[in-house]
C-alpha cells in the first residue's frame, strides 16, 4: 500500500501536536526502541502502535523517536525536523532506511526490498528528516568471477530479476578467479562464493556479500579443500550452505558446509557418491 494511504489511514486515529520545528504524536511502543530509531506505525488489533522501521520486512519509516523506551510504554513520535540522536554521519549525504539493522540508516541506497530516503545529514549526529515514500524493489541476482579470454576477473554484477535489462556493477571479489561456486541464504540477504582458480593455483577462498547493498566482497573463511569446478547450494533461510565436488589436482567427492550468516572456515559434511568436477547443485529451499 502506498505510503500516503498508510499514513492517512493510521493518522486518522491519532491527534498530532506541534512542537518547535517538529510535528509529533504519542503512541505505545510495541518493542524496545532506542533514541534516534526510525519507526513504523501500524495497527495492532485496533490499537495504533509503533515499532522499528525495517526495509527488509516491508515496514517503511513513518517517523522517528528521540528517547529510549521499553515495549508497552508511550513514546513521542516525530514526523519531520531534526533527528539528532545518531552518530557517524557524513555531512551532506542522503540517508536511507537500513536493510540490515531495523530502525537505523545507511548511506547506501538498497537495491532490493524497500528503498526509502529519510533525509540528509547536517552534522555527524543529525539528519534533517524529510521522509520520502518507500519504493518496493524486486529481488536481486548476482554474478561473480569468471574468465574474460585474457585473465580471471573479480567482477560482481547484479540484476533485478523481475525487470529485464543489463547488469550493473556490484563490487569485486577478494580474489579474481573462475570456475567457482555460489549460493545464498535467500531473503536473509547474504551471498557466498567459494573455490575457483586464480590463474596460478586452485583456491579455497570463501567470500561473502550483503546482496541488498552493493560493495566489495569480504573474506568469509576457507573451504576444507582448494578446488575448482565445484557446485554449491543451500537450504535458504535455514542458513546452511554446502559446496560439493570439484577438482583439486584429483577429482573430489568432498562436501563442505558453512553457516551462511556466520563467517568461518567450512566443515566436512560428507562425501558425494562419485568424485567429480563440473557438477551442478540445487535444493528444495
């Protein structure tokens, strides 16, 4: 539902008051809130309440709070003005509702879930709040590594899967390589890349990215065996990724696993029935 319709239908039930440079109202908090949080107003069984805004859970920001408050207590919600309870901001930058941390902001425009610009920084701890309507984005697919005919590449691209068009640069892998494997934990928003060949040797490198936020990959850990031509899959939001098979100098039957949300080295899972390379993987996630 569009932001203005949501706001109108909810605000009919409350009585905004005016304070200096701000319009505000008082509502009960549905969860613990921290000063500076951007919040979502919602109807909880006929009672208007407030909770942390969350771009990854379709909870757009309607306002912000300037006080710490416990669940069940009333809190003043502001709709525009100065949110001066933040930190680490860059003056002049626009800030968006965070994909990864409910209630918080990011200076990187998300590429999936909800995109909502909240205002711009006028100091390191203050945003001049101008909350814009949220835009619902499609799911994103990413591609990493490969061989361009002359060298291995570290390029990561992304596309919005629901909207045909050319790919856009996402960032770089930590190691340029080809014949690697990738998987993700689905809507939990982390993608991982493992293995491959860097032009001189097979690698055991595992990288990860936050799929909604373009940027360079970060080291995750290592596979149990450095190899190329392996395959990967996962059980989606249940958060386990597995890598199987490949070629390490000999054909591999090794299956490794990782917990996708927790960087660290892979652990032995078991063995394939046949040692092989160039295989494929899928799941019922």
